[in-house]
C-alpha cells in the first residue's frame, strides 16, 4: 500500500491524522496536568498554559517524525515519485 501524500486527497487525509494525533495527546497531557498532584498546584493559569504549549510542541514534533517515517509525510506535492534514500 502506498500512503505517500502524492495527491490532494491523500495529503488531506494524512494531515488530518497528524493533527488528530497531536490534538488528542495534547488534551490528554493537559488532563494529566490538571489531575496530577505534582502539577495540579501550579501557581496560575499562565504556567499551565506554558507547560501545555511546550508539551504540545514536543508531541507535534514526535507525531511529525512518526508520520514522516510511516507515511513519508512532509515531502509536499513536489516530492519525487521514489522516496528519498535517507530519512530526512
């Protein structure tokens, strides 16, 4: 099966999967921040927001690498038909 985003439909589907992974894990991390006794008592809302943003960036980067490895995401519509020999 070829999952590389070589058409608009495939690119849309793979980007939707990427955004879904990032959003779901970010929501779960925020829920953990709200219920964990160590992070529940952060002094104010900006600290929780900053921690959530930092976690979201890390999750997004990890999800992008996973999608790049599994599906070849990120080459764009101008990527060659044969995948690159190297990971990046």
